[in-house]
């Protein structure tokens, strides 16, 4: 194998594609998308522009409505002394957004409370009203039972469960849920990259084969050198893009927490001196995480190894067909091992140290997606990590040899879509 020719092919693939508009635009849009994903929920959370839904309360008990008004005087209002049909008419005419009837039966039994409304407000409105009604009815029952204030305060306490991972060195790390979310996001990024960059390899092979350029190239370069150069060139392209995204993501995560606190803090100061918004922010189920260097290294390493494995398969498919539409049937054996880890993700997240999680994260075709999740959530033993890497490297070496055997014949075959049986014959050709 000529390393000079290999480097030339690598250089051409890398420099040609890194200058394309599609690469530049996609590289810029990803950080912009991250900014929007962080900013939009914050803006929506602190926005006060939306109209408050007005819910009429027909309180036959007499003590429930004052409690609801104390919680939210803009939302809960007394209904006029009219019939139920008239209340329905008020809702349909828009004078009320909905109404609820509270009777003694709701306090004496576990009878469900019914909200009759127009449907506007969505799930958020229903969740807030449900929470308010439960709290008010519970407090009313406690008062009627003459339960002391101390007991009521105890019953009202609902502490959140926060989790911290304790390392072997005795150090406390971040919230486990936050770490899972990091691994989950990395898993999906690598999942998309397997398809995206693999498809680039396949389209490149098909394009050169269709334009008959490959016949000229193979006269001076061995098929294996050409295939390896393409794979490494596009891989370096993906690594460059991922490094840019990683740096951007680290910077954005670093400024996200103080910016969020500033926005929410200002909003809380202007709306409620008691800090209700700040309290809600403090009850978030997980904190904005900090991604350590070991996780970044794992992410990049397993992305590269996963890409190398699947790109070899995509290249062999591209060499066996004349157009991208003809590749769908041959793509199925490649798509299945990419999709399966996503089905296993929930099981791995439930217990990252189980036998199932360990075994699946060692399988070379599944490891690119599952191992980063395990590394994010738990302390993966060094031997498992090393074994997973070695198995992936060995799988790539075997697949690149196998794919090059298919590639050397397939790139010169025209006018016929190869079957798996024919591709197996190509491997055995001398």
C-alpha cells in the first residue's frame, strides 16, 4: 500500500468537502440550534404576555373558592348564581374559559372534580388546575378534621430527590439525571452521524462510479487505498465538525446557567418579591451539567470508531449499485444494527451496570451509541472500556478488508444491482 497515494486521497476528500457550503452551513447551524433550544424554553417560561385562563368556581361548600382565589386571583372567579346550562352558555360565549362545580361530596368522598372548558390552555392549564384543586381540597379536609398547623406543614412538605454520583476517590459528581441526559444526547448525535457521514461515503462512491471517474482513478491507485482514503478523509471531516460543535456546546453550557439565573431572577423580582419563580427554578429535576474531558474523549473516540465501522459497510453498498435508489435493499443489514441500540437505550439507562448493559455495550455495532451513555452514568471498569475499543478496532480492520474486496469488483460493475450472493462471490475473487 502506498501511503503517499493514501494521503493524497485523504487530503482531497477532506479539503474538497470542508469548503462546501453545506459543510459550512451545517457547522454554523448546529450551535445556533443549541442556542435556540436553550433560549426558547426560557423565554416562554418567563413570558407574561399570554392571557390568563379564567375559570369560574361554583362553590357549594363556601370555603373552597376563597382558598383558590388566594392561590391565583386572576384565574379563579366566582360564578354568577345561574343554572348549569347558563354556565355552559357563558363558556361558549367566551365570558368564561371554563367552570368547576365543588360540592360537599367532593370533600366527603374521593369523587373526581370535573372541569368543563373550551379546550384552550392545553395540558399545562389542566396540570395547574389539578394541582390547585388537590391542594385546596386536602387543606379543607385537614381543617375540618381539626388537624394542627404543625401537622399540616409536615404534610405540605414534598422534598425533591436529588442524586449525586460518588466516585471511587470519594468525590461527589453531578446529578445522575443530568449525566444521563448528556449520554442520551451524545447517543442520538452519534446515531445521526452514522447515517449522515456513512451516506456521504456511499454517495461519493456512487457518483464516481456513475461518472466513470473511478476507471481513471483505479488505473493509478489500488481500490483499497482509494477506499481507505475516502473513509479517513470523511472521518476527519466529521471529527473537525464535532470538535467545533463540542467547543461551541461547552461555551454555551458554561454561560447558560448564569444567563438563565439572570433572566429568571429579573423576572421574579418584577413579578413576585417572594421569589416564586426562583423557587420554581430551584425545583428543577436536574441542574445544567458540566461535561468533563473524559466524557468528551469518550464521545469523540466512539464516534470515530463507530463511523469507521459503518462507513466501510456504506462504501461496499455504494460500490455494488449504480444509483442511491437501488441501495435501499442492501441498506437493511446496515440499518438494523444502528437502530437496535436505540431500542436498548431505556434498558441500559435503567441499570447501566447490568449484564445486559455490559454485553450490549461491548458489541462493536452497538458500542458507539451505548458506551457513552454508560460512561456518563456510571464508572465503567477500565477493562470493559478497553475491551470495547479493541473489539471495535478489530471489527473495523475486518470490515475494511471485507469491504475493499467487494469495492475492488463493485466499482467496475455497471448496469446491474448486485445481490448479497454476488457480493459474497466478489469477496472470494483473487
